[in-house]
C-alpha cells in the first residue's frame, strides 16, 4: 500500500515541507520550463516556486515550440531568460538599457546538460535577453553533487533574481524556508553517517 501524500508538495506526509508555504506574489511573472525528466525528481525545487510564488507557472517538456501557452506568453509578454550565457547581463543593467522592463522571467529547470538542450531545441529562447545574478550566492543544496560549488538550485536562483528585481532582500523567504525544511528532512531520513560519507 502506498504511503499517504500531501496534495500540494506531493511528498509523503511525513516529509511534507509545504505546511507554512503561503503563496506570495512576485513583482514580475515567472515561467519555469522544466525538463520532463525533472518532474518526478524527489528534490523538485521548481515545485516549491510554484507553490510559494503566486504568479509562477510551470511547463514540463523539452521542445516547447508547439506549446500554445508558451507561445502565447512570448507574444503577450516582454520576456527575459535567466541563464548565465556570455551575453547575459545583470537585471539592473538590462532594465537601465531597455525602454520597457521585462514583465516575465523564464527559468530553465534541469541539470546544466538538460538546460542547454532545452535552449538548443527552443531557438526563440536564444533570442531573448539573458540575465544572470549580479552577485554570487552560496547554495544550501547540501545533498546534491554539483559540477560547480557555486551552482544554485532552481528555487535559490529564482529567489535571488526576484530579490534583485524587487530590491527586497527578504522577498520569498517562505520558499527558501521550505527548501531548507525539505533538505533537512532528507538528511534526517538518510542518516548523518550516510550524509557525511556521500556529501561531505
């Protein structure tokens, strides 16, 4: 018999992290393009963004060229892409050089390899102005082996950029608190010895 699950975060009730995750509206709309292989990942941090940010929408897939919702948003919104490409600029620089500020931020959710593939399969994304975080942030994703120590989870990078946009250093702390709760519960479930052996 399968364990009872939370209807919001889809985790077993004993691992539910969304009890106190009340949605907050961001100052700019958010679209997360999630690689389809990430939807079933046990540490799906894009889900935290969807639950904790009122104007956040997730589309799962790989090639979104025929997705009606995706195409409609690009036609009706002034979008930018959160991606650290060589041409990427900070939010402050982008908005200071543009007559119209972006009202939609697109985030790619997946490993670097998956994110780059989505970028390749969706040329329209390559045409969007790319933004990157103006300051390096330290990740709290303690149970992931990343290729770079500075690599952030989707929820961490998203919150960091939304804080730059709103100039509010405490914005969307609810999401980071839930992320922290999820990580702590995973560490507790695996045991400190396993955590120390595999992630320290």
